[in-house]
C-alpha cells in the first residue's frame, strides 16, 4: 500500500509550497487512500496474470469486432519504429479471443479504435469527453535505496497543482 503517514508537500498554482499535516495526505493523493504501488511496475501485473505469449507488444489495435457472442476479433497493425508509426499498407493481424481488456484513456480508445458494432452514441460521446488525467503534466519516478523520509515523519507524497 501507498505510505501516507507523515507530512506531505504540495506546490500550489501560485508556486508556493504548502505543507499538508500528518494524517491528511489521503485527501490529496491522486488515487486516494486505497492506492497501491506494484513492485516491478504495472507490467508485472500483466506478466503474472496472463499466459506466456498472450500479450503482443508493438501492435496498434485499430478495430475490435464483438459481433459474435463467442469470439472477439481484434485487428491490429505492427509498429514500424520506436515512435509508434505503422505502415497502413501492411496486412493487419487478426487476434481471436473471448474477452478484451482495454487499459488506455477512454478518449484515446474512442478516437483510435473502430468498434463493431458501433458503441452507443452516448457512450462514445462520454468517452471523448472524459479528460485524460494529467495529460498536461510531466511525471517523474525516483527510487532511493532506503525510505529516508519516513524517519523525518514525511509521507513521500509530493503534489503540484
């Protein structure tokens, strides 16, 4: 679980530092008090839960056909370089499965994947209207050999607004 005991720091819109008292970090943490961090990152969850070779990297999903009740067909194109470019002339790969887990911002899914049959209009409009959380912010991850801040009664949470 995310360690939230201790003092937290927040930088607010005017650029000044604000100290969040011990016990109040949960109110400010992006995902709330139930947030957890996974040792090895989110990719470890995928690795642990899925069979070997059931995840294909370097593919861009272009279409999800869920017309058949027993089988979903995913159409995807191989990426051609590290900038996620594709060659639209390449033959697409069709992957057949029983279910699909979409783990991208709703706005991105609605704008980049064709769903067959079409999603309801209200669903698509809602997906497009959903803000992509923190899209304007840079993110930084830092790792230290020890949790030195806990000895100073700090939570380790930093918030910029």
